[in-house]
């Protein structure tokens, strides 16, 4: 079976392991899961960039050789209260490999994506980086002398898998940092469908939000404004059901800026999460593609948990706005979920994730 490096790392970082990381950093487990799901492909992409620099492959080989026993000891170290030294060692390794500028750029992007402070993000990256490097070392066999060329080849062969593991919206935050340079056009290809869906959702949401501001109008024509939101929602449903491949209207999400908590745009996170989930569900055609999509589906669960937690901290009116972004998409999402659940030989570990998605989305919509 072909190697999928991001999936191998993610399978090691089980919910229990992520829960231990969250506990050590004082984070909500769902938020920590979102950050971990963003950290894994981002670190692999950054290491790919290092591999292409003069002497970078040897640096990676040396760093990986020092992490050959990490996977065996990681869970035990988390359970014995040695998280701080682990995070510090991982942060030093990242600083040595990436340099201060790229390390800060990576920390800032994931901090903004997950909605947590940069200090906590830096510590989380320090914990996750040894696991990523330990997985790379594991692929080279049980030896402390690793071949730099093999590591370079491994990372180069994983471009598509790394790009596919990038959560929706994260590539945009990393786009100007140069950390994705080693992926070439793979990131653009992997995120195109999700971006189209997000843009279409944003366009419809802007129409609803703009018309909901109570624009002054003569009494004889005010009834028209009741029709406009309904038409916008209908247009969105037509788009996502009938014309999923048509290029979407481009634009930003200025219409949902009122759903903001601090500097976190909750409305945009809702739109990106739903767009990414729709793209993932649309791509599931059989049991094999369902199994391959499992990490993305688990990521979607974590993202929705994160959005729900953030929405719970919003004022009542803004919570209504968040629900209003989700509820129009539920018929289509339920249809896609039903289609996947009806697949013959659906892997047993996929169904509980789909059921959880439906439940969490329904709660968020109401």
C-alpha cells in the first residue's frame, strides 16, 4: 500500500494523545485537535522546503535520527508531566531547521487558524514536531544513520498527500510565507473545490446579511426585501446541488464580519468548514475513497467543535447569525451524508464520524 505520511502521523496523534496535549497547554480538546490537524501538514510542507535548501537534507536526517524512539516514548512522556521539556526540545529543533523567520510565520498562521495564542501554538508545534520527525525516521527503518537523499525523496513523493491534508483556509494563511513552496501547484489543486464552495456560500451569506440590515424603503415595496434573502438561499442550494463544478463567484466574507470574537472571524470559519466538508463528502465515491477521506472527516468534526465552542461565547444575536449560516446548507449536507452512508462496504470506522458530523451540524444550525 502506498505511504500516506500525513495520515501516518495523524493516526499516531489519537484523540487521547491530543487530549493530553490540550490538557498540558490548557486548551479545549476540540481547539487543540484543530491546531494539530493544521500543524501536521504544515510541518511536513516546511520540512520539504528545508530538504530543497543546501545542506537541508542532511539537517533533516540528523534531526530525524534523534527522534527514532519518539513514537515509542511520546505518550509515556505526556503522561509523566514532562511536556515542557518535550515542547522546548521540539521548538529548538524547529528553530534550527526552519530559522526564526519561518518558525514565527508557521506559528502565526496556525495560531490565527485555530484561534489560540501564539505561545500555546508554539508549545503545541514543539510537541507535534518530534512526532512528525519520528514518523519520517520510522519510514527509514530502525537505524540512527539516516539517508538524507531518501528523506528528500520521501517528502517529495508526499506533495499531493500533504496538500490534501491541509485544512480548508490554512493554505491562504501560509501562502505568503514561502513554507508551501516545496508543494508546487499541489496545494492549489487540492483546495480548489473547497474554495469554490466557500466562495459560493459567502456570496449567498453576503446577500442575506446585506438585506437584513433594514434598508429604508417605501412601505409599498418593503415586502420585496423578504423575498431577497429567500432567493439568495435558494440560489445557494441550486448551486451546491445542481452545479457543483461551476466556478464560484469570487469575493470575501465581509457580510459576516459581525460574527467576530476578538480577532477571530467565526463566520468565516463556519463558511470554510462547511465548504471543506462538502468538498470532502463529494469526493467519496466508494469504500476506498471513504477510508482515504477519514482524516479529513475527523478534521471536520474538530473544526465544527471548535466553531461551536467559539459560537457559544458570542452574544445571542451573533449566535443566531452563525446558525443562519449553517441551516441553509443542511439539506445538501444531509443528502451528501446519506449518499456516503449508503455506500456498500462502508468502513466501520467511517460511519460513527459521519453520524457525529450530522449531529454536531444539526445542533450548530439550531
